C-alpha cells in the first residue's frame, strides 16, 4: 500500500542553541504572577517588549518568519507580527490546561526552563469521530492525541487553533515557558477572488 498523508497540521520545533542570559532569566523571575487554570502566568502580557528581551524577541520573530515562509509561502507582501507574549509558571504537580489561542494565527511556546526527560507538549485531534474503533497500536492516523518531548531552549510553533496542553510537572523543578501569539500584517487574500484584505501594522 502507498499511504499519502494529506493536509497535515504543521508543528515546528526550533532549538535556541545557547543558554539564556542572566537578564532574560531575571525577566521571568521578576514578574508578578496571576492564577491560571492549573498553573500561573505573568500579569505582563507583552514580555517580549521588555528591553532585556530584545535579542530573544528577534530570535522568536526569525523563527516565526521561517515557519510562515516554509509552510504558507505567501505570494503577497504579508508577514506575521508578534502580538501578545507572556510567561507560564508550573510548579511540581501543576499543569497547563487543554486550550487554543483565539484571535491569533500562529502561536508558539519557548521553554525557558524544562526537564529534558519528562516535559512534553500534547496536541489533540478534536474532530468528530462517527465510529470509534479502539487501536491496538497508535499512529498519526488513529490517535486522538500526540505528544512531543521538549527541553530548555526548545521553541514549538503551531496553528493557534490547534488544541494543546501540558501535563503536570514531574520531579521537583518548576517549568517555565514563554508563550506568544501572532497576527498577519500586510496584504491578505486576492482581489480577483474577492478575498482581499489589507491589514496595517
């Protein structure tokens, strides 16, 4: 049998390749936190705009550009702008609830502090299944969820509508991540198709 995987959901994984600076670490340590479902998040919803995060913001934007150009290959002058960005804090036993990111096109998570051997991000297929057939062995076609391991410095990127979660922290170390949203800026669609839309920065 020849099996074709049509219309897959693209999940990008990037590796920072360096240690976080003392200033970047201090940025997430100095934030005021607010309660979230299962864990906490920073009250500052634009952390990448902090002056000490400028180099990291450039890196994140370059990854966003890479993902967008590789997956969507836009014909017109359009790019993705980082909108909101915030820190997530999960202590031992805490988790990040199952959710999506409304009012965003592509979302991402940069792991500032994660355990290599136990931390992972889960993605879910929430499509309706008319007939449920339990699987003997799971694969990308018969699974309703799939996980990808992560560690410090990893950046995961995916469509904002893709449902995801993170399980409770194992061990004694806190997990810290930086999440962000994006939105298109520029010429979206095409006039001849009656879908033209000009989105200004």
